[in-house]
C-alpha cells in the first residue's frame, strides 16, 4: 500500500513537472489538487470549528459549574455536544488524511537524493548539477533541507530555504492565534508547536515545505471565506428570529381581534 501511494505520487509529480517544467510549481499544483479533493472534508472541518467556537461560552459555564467533579463535567459536556449536534473531533479527519500524503512526499524527496535508482527517481536524479532539481524562488534543489544548504552549500543560498522553514512554523502558529476564544494555555501550546515545526522544517526537504505552506495558505483562505459566510448566515437567522419575536404577539392579537369581529 505504501509503495502504491509513493508510486502514484511519483507519477503525479512527473506529469505535473512535464507540464510546468518546474518541480516547485508541480508541487504547488499537486497541493491544490489535493485540497480540491479534500474540500468536502475541510468544509465540514471549518463548520465544526465554528460551532465549537459558538458554544464555547456554554462550555466554560459547565467547566465552572463542575470544576470539582471531572466525571460529571465530562458527561455534561458530551451531553451538551450531542444536544447541539457538535462533534469536537470533527476537525481532525482532514489532517489525518493529509499526513500519509505529506509523509509519502517526505519519503520520496528524501530518498530521491540518497538513492538515485529508477525506483526512487522523479524524472532523473535530482542533484546540484541537474536543472530539473531547481524550483522557483532561487531554490537550488527541492530535495535539500535548509540545514543541508546552510552547512554544505552556502549561507546566502540557504536564505530561501530558511524563509520556507519559517513560513512552515508560521502556518502552524497563525491559525491558533486567529482562533476566537482560544485560551492562554492553548496559545502557549500553539507557540511551542510552531517552534517544533520550524525545527522540523529545518531538516525537511524544500519540496515538503512548499507542499505544507501552500496547503496552509489555501486552508486559511478557505476558512476565512467560509467563516464569513457562516457568520452572515447566523446573523440573518438571528435577525429573522428577533423580528418574528417582535411581531409575533402583535400578529397574534391582530388575528384574535379579527376572529372576534367575525360573524357570531
């Protein structure tokens, strides 16, 4: 199964490279294709996150009410989720689906440089003297990590790689900071995770970083648009409910009056 996934990825990247002539752009197009395939899941993920944020005040009330009884708190919280049809784990599935893709890409790019056999090649061996290894933005080789370029090629040449690693960390940090209602502990965890991702980016092939940064940018844009639409819909529903509540009694009295004036 793993070899099949790797083989499909190799074929996809080779086909996109033949179309673009740049493995960096090939990875960007591959990422966009993956995001389009996953869009039904990510739409559901964003909706789940929005609903969790919406009910957060009530969750905090339950936490305060049952702060000395953790079992009761857990039971009441799950009951509240069920009553409001909210799945607290609804946002995990897209990430779980993406992880095998990212691991396979990491595997392919890492082993392409280490083992230039036909089984591992993208099109041909990607090395420093091979123009196929280069990508946009002065990236010399998509199989190289920032650490490798810094230590063996040159400090100036490593700048685009370092920027990619920083963007990788930022892509983890920013969503946590933009999340409404996130408490201090959650934000601190987000800060630690971002630092860990910067280190992971430091030792990861540039192609993996291009994939993740592109994917995160897409997700942030999609989430912003979808959240705006959901907030607008919620505001319209609240306005309609308020209007119905305001006019309801008057309408009822009017109907009652009309009924009283009818023939007896």
